[in-house]
C-alpha cells in the first residue's frame, strides 16, 4: 500500500515507523529539511521537503497512486487543504486529518467535512482524545492508563504495585489461581526501565507497573484484588485552561455533577474568557499554578486529584509534585517529551498522558480496514497490544494454543466470541470471527501480522 504522511513531527514519525515496518510504501512530507532528513536517515521511508498542501509536492510524493493520505502537520488549515487537494486532484481514497481547533468541530458546522464540501474521511482531535483518556482515569482512580477495547467489553489497564498490593512476590500462576472467578490476564511488567513479558513463574515486586487486560464486568473487583481501593475524586484542580483544560472542565461538569472543579489559568485574558464561557459552578483562578498562594487559593490541600495540562511539560511535572506536597492524593500530568518517561513515576507523578501516543493509536485504528481493529503502544513502544479479528486465512485457527509454539514474547490476553469474554489457556482453540487481544514485544509485531495474515490488509 502507498501512504502519504503530511508532517514529520512526533506523530508523523511514529505513524511512519509503524507503516514502514509492515513493508508499505510510505512518503513523508515536511517543510523542515532537518525533519525530512531525519526521517530519511532513520526509517525505511521517503522523506521529501515541501508544503504538504501544495499540488506539485503531493504529486511528487506519489498522490496519483496513493491509497491514503494522513495529514498530521501542526497547522489545521494545511491538513484540511492537503486532504481537499488529495481528493479533488488525485482522487486519494482515504483521507485522515488531525484538527485541533475546536471551532472547526462545532456540531453547528457538521456539514463542513462532508464529501460535497471538504471531504475528510476521518478527523482526529488530540484534545478530545486526551480529555476522554483523562476522564477514564478519573473514573477508575488507581490506574496509570485505561484503554477500552473490543467495543468496551474488555479494558487494558496499567497499575502500580505498591505496598498495599496483596499479591506482590507471588508467582503469576498463583495470582490467577487466587481469583479463579475473575477474568483478567497480566500481559507485561515494567520494572524500572525494563519491560518483562511474564511467565507463570514471574513475580510482581513493589514499584512494578503492570499492564493487564480485564473483562469489563470484573474491572472494579480486579482493582481491589491488586490493592487499589481509591475513591473517585470529588474535588479536582485543573492546571491549564488551554485546548485540553477548558473542554475537560466543561465535560467533567456535565458528566460528574457532584465534582467540584477549580481551574487555574496563568494568562489573564484566557482566564477571563474561561470564566465567562464555563458554567458558573467551575471556579476559574488567574495565576501561576506553581505559586503556592495560587495553589492554596484553589484548595489544593482538600483536593483529591490535580490534572496538569498546560502546554509546558516542566510546569505539569512540577505542579504535580507541589500538589503532592500539599497532600493531594493523585496527579495526572500531560507530558510530551518522551525523554521524561523513565523519570515520571520515580518523581511521584501518578499518571501520565501522551498526546502523540493517543493520536497515533487513533489514526492507526482508523486507517486499517482489515483484521487489526486497534493497536496501543505500551511504555514508549516497548510492546504493542493489538485487537485482531481472526480471518479464514489465519494460520492459528482450529489449533489449541499450546500447539502453536509461540515465542514467549507474544501473549494472548483475551478472546471475545459472540460477545463473551474468554481468558485463553493452553487448550483454547481459536475460531474464525473471534476477536483476540494480544501483546507482542518490540520486534515481534511482524510475526503476529504473519500469523493473522494482516500485513497488507489496510484500509
């Protein structure tokens, strides 16, 4: 398949890495020569310099033969025009655009992106995705990450094993035997900077972050089994009233009627706008979220959760640390720079959200037409969790799992058959039409793709 990616930033780079690994013909366009050169040097793709919305640049990128265009530059207007040009001049079948400005997405203008006007097949809004990710973590306190899969029948959740976890030091096979009526599977363990794909004899230690797949109906009970009894927050402070903070406050105010929300915004004009536009029950405070007086004014000592979503990583991290000093129970921080990832939990930040990881997962989900229904990266690409629909061409059907002789770096987490969640074991036989949730360590995704005959099944 031939794919054109407009934008060689973090999102564009990660999408190019995924698609090039699957032996697709990928071309990346960026106006910055350094970014185009970097992607040429580091990935098996064609990086070219130019304006992504320019017809001659798109033609040079192979738009006449392209199967899809993914417009993820930092400018909404460039992304929209690139899709329009790709449609009108080159008849590109699939067009995906990242759009951040919420006014474009107002329901009042829902016809804007229709085929008759500006034909974009899929619109990705990072801010909406991030707000939804934050809300899921607020609804399930104690999780460092929460992702719904298989139409919300199962959840991929990450938890920290702390001193309250009753199953630390126990072999994983014993953990599962202790809770035979609970449907869950431990997929991976992050220990310091090492990712471990566990065997039955592996143990969880205090400080480990574990990733597990859980039947939705058993989610709360599994949380309790791992020692997480946190209550949902009734008082929340949002640090930053930008593209994420403002909509998040508005959303939480509608869906969580009993939650008290204080929002801190440093820019005076923006704070005034938020105060005028948000519900009067949301208290908007103009000031620096790193100022102790401002935090005191936001009642940080009585707050259960601080959500730091300014456009500055350092402010989000430091604001989270200050909140913890005041006794705030939980902190969620927006962090863009991947270099900070190994340090976050050791510093005391409870949960981190990554805009590029969220955007890449959404785009990959939408551009695949075939058997891979969803893909989520764990811990900066150390492993991938996939949802795969089993086809007739798959090599794993009608064979017990123990006979497949899979590498120990691939773990089957859950199987959904006719709406029923099954935690697979050695005798489990996979049928055509099943949906599988599985984990593949870095470097093993291609083997999974080969097993399920999905390597060229895109769009």
